[in-house]
């Protein structure tokens, strides 16, 4: 059997990721992906057998990419203030680049009915929650359950993306203004949640 062309395989995955996560085309077919990648549809089937298998692999890689980006930020030896700022900057950059990834991941988690978390998750989330609690004691963050703080933080970053079409319509925001406003949110969120 001939060796697999990992360059073509990666091209197909990158194209599918762009179509699903950047363009939001959940129902894109293998033909749509092949056309966008400039390859024959049989190559998509050769590497992934079906659109569902490709989609599942993209979702899993998206989750792993998220973990690989967030873990060093949350476990680094920086002061909490630096970690929080870096987390907000990084997450918003990822959300701007892949605005539909959150929706797809949430949909997939709901479809599977139970959240699959491993020990790796606890290695960086639990210590970060403890740091949040310490910052509350120091008076830098309003006192609440640290998990509530995390939900607030994630909501402030994700909701404007999840509801982008509605926000643009109701507030009469153009696409260019929307991107500008999302970048401005980095400081707005940080200043809203962290008090020096």
C-alpha cells in the first residue's frame, strides 16, 4: 500500500476547519470541502471515509488545540493578573479567527450527553480556580464562587461571538466594526473583572 500523503491530509483538515469553524458551514459536504481544498472528493473519502469522521476529528483536534493553548497560560509562573490578561487576549484571538468553533464544540458535547474530561483538565483548571480564590481574598476580584468567575469570564468572551448575527443586526454593527469591537473587548473584559 502506498504511503499516505500527510500534506494532502492536513490540507483537507485545515480546509474543513476553516469551512466549519471560520465560515460556520456546519452542513458542508465532502464535495464542498474537496472543492475548497482543490482536491478530488475521493481523496477526502480516502483519508477520512466520511464527512462525519472528518468532522469528529476536527472537533477533537479543536478541543486539544484549545487545551494546548490554555494549559501553559494557566499553569505558568506568572502573576494572576498577567495570566488573566493573556487568557483574555488569546481566547478572543482564537474566537475571532474561528467564531463558530464554540458552537460546534457545545453542540457536540450536548450530542454526546456527558462531558468527557480527563485528568489533564484538572491539572490546570483546579489550580487556576485556587488562584482566583486567592485574588478574591486580596480584593482584586469581587468575592464569589470561583467557578462563577470563570463562567462570567468565558461568557463575556464567547457570548458576543455566539450571538454575532443578532448583535450586528440589533446594534447596526458592520463586520469591520464588529472585529474592531471584539478586539476592544480584551481591555473591557479585563478591567471589568480585575481591580488593582
